[in-house]
C-alpha cells in the first residue's frame, strides 16, 4: 500500500508540474517571434512544451528563451533538440537563450550545429543537469534515451 501511495504521489506531482510550464509569446521589432518559457521542463512536461510551438505558422526567425525555466533531465534536452530539428526542417532560423552550462555542453555534443543555435550570454543560469557533463563523450541520441 505504501509503495502504491508513493507511485500515485509521484504521478500526481509529475502531472501538476507538467501543467505549470507556460510560454509567453511576443514579436520583436525585427519580426522574430520569442517564446519565453516559464516552469520546469522535464519528462512530465515535454508534451505540453511541444504543444506551445506553432512551427508551420511561425515567422522565419524564432527565439526560445529559457530564462524563467529549468531544464531538469535528459528527456527535456531531447525535447529541445527535437523542436530545433522541426524548425530547421521548415527552413526557419531558431535561437536558444538562457540555457545552463550543462545544457549547452550536452547539446553541443549532440550536434555541433548547436554552437550556431545557442546564444551565449553572461546572464545564463547556473545549475547542474549532470554531475559532470564532460563525462558524456557522445551525443544524446547515441545513449538510446
């Protein structure tokens, strides 16, 4: 009974946190659409995160700003990777802002093109996704996540 209670509590926690991820959308003067992500991005919020984007109808330039978000696990990194792939498949330019150093390292290892996608900024957040991201010697897709 205790084990079942723990599982139910974990599922309720995941579901509630998934509903907390939000995206405020705005247009910059140059026509770039900015998605400001709010809330934790983790395995339980990925489908809600993916639903925030209008890839086909967005303008040619898109920016995703994670300043009010925290990337919590590798499935969240995979979700970011997939969103970038979808925008690029539509021929759109996408930029990612305010990712932690761990996130950047892991995305750079997943694909060198992220050096052009990620905007390096002095006010990037400082939190850890992995105890030692340098130990990951290959891209995310090579780990069969």
